[in-house]
C-alpha cells in the first residue's frame, strides 16, 4: 500500500518526477553540448581502421605492413573470371558388356 509511514521526498531534500528542474549556476538546466556525434563516430572509425592495419605486425620489422598492403591491393583489383571448359560426355556404342544386351 505504499509508504504511509515514510517521509516525503521533499522533507528529505529529494525531488520527484513532477518537480521543476533545478537550475545550475549559469541558469541553464541543459548539460553543456558535447562533441558532434558524427565527428566522434568518424574519429572512432578511423582509429579502428588504423588499429586493424597495424594488428599482428611488429614495429621492429623493416618490412612491416607490406603483406597487408599487397592483400588490400588484391582485394581492390578487379577479378577476372577463369575460362572454363564444359566437360563433354562421351558415349561409346562399340563397347560390349558381358551379360548385358542392349
């Protein structure tokens, strides 16, 4: 049945959902604007891309990243389909099978 014996939120210095927002020292109740979400997402994507490129390489290796660069070049190169020849079914009628007449 609720809290009949408890003190109200106002008596304890608290607030309820219906209360007006408390204004800060600047008189503005909104938080300060943060960074642009699109800019932050683009920066995070760039950091992930750089981390992916450097993953699995040693900084002391003089050939660092060459294999990954070749892989990226192969991925971007257009694919040429291989020429395939159809298999031909050859039926020979001059073969005789013992016990089969046909």
